[in-house]
């Protein structure tokens, strides 16, 4: 789901980078020091989960677990995902520095929805909402990816369609992963789920 260097136009890159910088700086400023270990663990989870890519034509698919990270961190998921994306760009060339803002907004902003569905699960439809913790953020990220590629030019419409279609299977997989992970944590330590 990472967009690579040299693909997007400056009209997309610059506003996304500005918005991402403001959002991350604000969140780091407001971050409670006691939350840093939790953010670091979730950043490592994102780094490892999204590191394994399965090539599919001009695109590739990989797990992100953004919704699960958002369920445990709330808005601080943006910080965890920023660190993971930055390390992947610097160490392995996934994504890149110029597209870091776009990739962060595409993956990190929908991750925050995971926290919403987790909180909703304490009121009703627990199992369904635990599934939606993982499924909805990935679906939204896939929509944003397709939209960004389409806005970049007509020559990217085919790739945008392929990227969207290939990520649909992952929506169900990430939904199941979040369901089982949250079910386990709920049975072992419910307090950990309160972000």
C-alpha cells in the first residue's frame, strides 16, 4: 500500500506533507510519556506486519494492522505508523521520504477508526465491532490509495483499480486478525483495551 517515490505530483505531495507534519508534531507534543512504550510496541508491530510484501503486477499487497494499532493507541496510532513508515523508507526504501506524508495520511488516519470501533464494541455487537476494527481502516486506506492514484492522472486508473481490488481480500484477513487478537486480549487483560 506504500506509494513509491517519483509517482505522485507535487500538488498532492506538498499539501499531504504539510498536513501530516502538523498532525504528528501536535500529537508528539500532547503525548503522555507513559504512552511511549505502548506506541513503540505498536510501531514495531506495524513495521513487521507491513514489511512482508506480496507482489501483484505493478503493485503489491501486505498486512498493515492499522486498525488494531488504532484500537490500542487511538489518535497516537499516527505516531506509531509515522515511525514505522520512516524506518521502512530510510532502511529499506519502501515508500520514501517525499511520499511519507501521503503514506502516513493514507494508512495512519484511517487507523484511528480502529479505536472508534473498539469503544463501540463495549456498548453492542462486540464480535462484529472487533472484526470491523481491522476491516474498516484497511478498506478506507484502500479507497484513499485508489483516489490518490486516480487524482495523479488518468494513466494511473488501471493501477488504482488493481490496488483496490487486491486489497479487498486483505480487508477480511485483517478483520479476522483483529477479531482474534482483541478476543484474546479481552479474555486475558481487559484493561489493556482501554486507550
